[in-house]
């Protein structure tokens, strides 16, 4: 059932299983922070069966919000990609990696991902970067972010992203096919 797969993907996104009451409160807060939509801890507990083992009808809105939380446009989009989730999800990384703590200040990198996204960044020190050029992406020139590790052909996590005056957030570039990083 797709509901179960959605719950598994939400837990994978959180990095752990939801086991105690506090986990649902934390998920509720994370969902709001990333989607600006509310799902109460009680709603989440019902969906996960934490409150009882009874089958409870889940509102479509809840499924849509959770799908958006994990990076899909909505529940229908999630369902159309669900077959891809059976692919191998873990393993040893053998690709080239760049540990940003070993980079010199002002070192520039060109980062690209599908279909035609491209940014040029400058290392500011302490694993912080500034975007100098941005093409075909939601990211903008002047945005800053923190990244401690970049791995070729893997998704790139831009943490503490400061974008257009908004509160710091996390952005994933190349979520499906990864990124390519070249020293400029």
C-alpha cells in the first residue's frame, strides 16, 4: 500500500523511525518548517497507528502535505514515482568526494545537476559558500549556505541556506541523479 511506503519515506527523510510521542511532535514541526502547512501530532499519530491499531481514514490533504515534505508535488506525484523507491537506497560511496574543511578560502567550484542547473560558488571558510552565478535554479546570486561534504553524482545538501531574506533552510540539489562538482 502506498500509504505505508509514504510513511517509510517520511521516516527515512527524518533519519529514524517514529516510536515515541515526541517523534510526532518533532515531525509536525519539521513538516511546518519545510512546507508551511500544519499537520498536528495527533493526526500523524493516527496515520502511523500510534494511538490505536484501528484503521482510520486518512485525509488526502495529510498525504499531500507529507509527500511535499519529502520532495514531491503531492501524493499523486509520490505514487507515480513509488516504483523507483524499490531501487537500492544505501551502499558504500566510491565516488570522488570533496571535504570542504580541506578547501582554501576563495576556492571556486562549479556545480551542475539535471536537467540544466548550474551554480558557481566561492568558499568563504568554515564550510560556508556564496553563490556567484546561478542558472536555471531557484537559488540566487548572493545566497549563502553551509556544506561540509560534496560527493560526485550524489545529492548535494545545502544547509543553513540564506535565500532572499528568508529564514535559514536546507536545500537539496540533484536529489534524484546527483550533482557534478568541478574545481574552477
